[in-house]
C-alpha cells in the first residue's frame, strides 16, 4: 500500500461507481421430478392450459441434460392472432435456470394447425441464438384445441446444422 493511503480509502477507491445488479432465480413450487421428454406428445399434459386461452401466449420449457423439465417461463402474452417474441426474453430465464436445452410453444386460439411465416422466422432466430449461447432449441410447438403440432416434425432440416 502506498504511504498515506488508508485501508478505508482504498476500499472506497475499489468500489464501482455504478449500481450493482444481482440476479436471483425464484423457483415456484410444483411437483417433480418429471419424466424424460422424448416426443412432442410427452409435453401435452404440461401445455394443456394453453389449449383454451383466448389470446396467444408464448412459453419456454427449460430442460436439463437428461431432457427432464426443470421449469417454464411465460415469455409473452399477445393478442388473438400474434405474440411478440425476442431471443433475449426467451433465453434470459433459461440461462438463470441453468437449462441445457429448450422447447418453446405458443398457442393458436384460432385453431389453425399451420405455422405462419412469423412462426418460422422466430424459430430460426431462436435456433441461431441458442447455438451462440449454448442452449439448444429442440422444438417449437403450436398448441391448438385439437392437439400439438411440432415444427421440428414439420421441417426437420430447419433444426439440423
């Protein structure tokens, strides 16, 4: 330590001059452990509430290295025909929960069983973002009152690199 410099002034000198942000993960209560996810149909019971929603909702399901669900996040609430989604919001909670991979899903209140061009663009954007940060997007599901549609099953080449 330099002469004339006290420990107190050194501590003050080493403090950041900006607010520190501390992150915390709050895990809501729920049952578990969950079975290994092997097919889109395995997620049916977890996505059941989305079947009757009056507006679009986009969720991400966080999976561990054994493909077991460790949590989910409602990423966005939309209108009757669309939902705004950005990779930043999708992957934020996934990173905090230490997810190994993700499955995302959104509902079509109209009952349409077809992915829109926006659905495909969102999927491609999430795949690219996941590759960069190391959290793989395994599938994007569309939930309707008559069942679940897997975009991976519709176009497997989109998910393969």
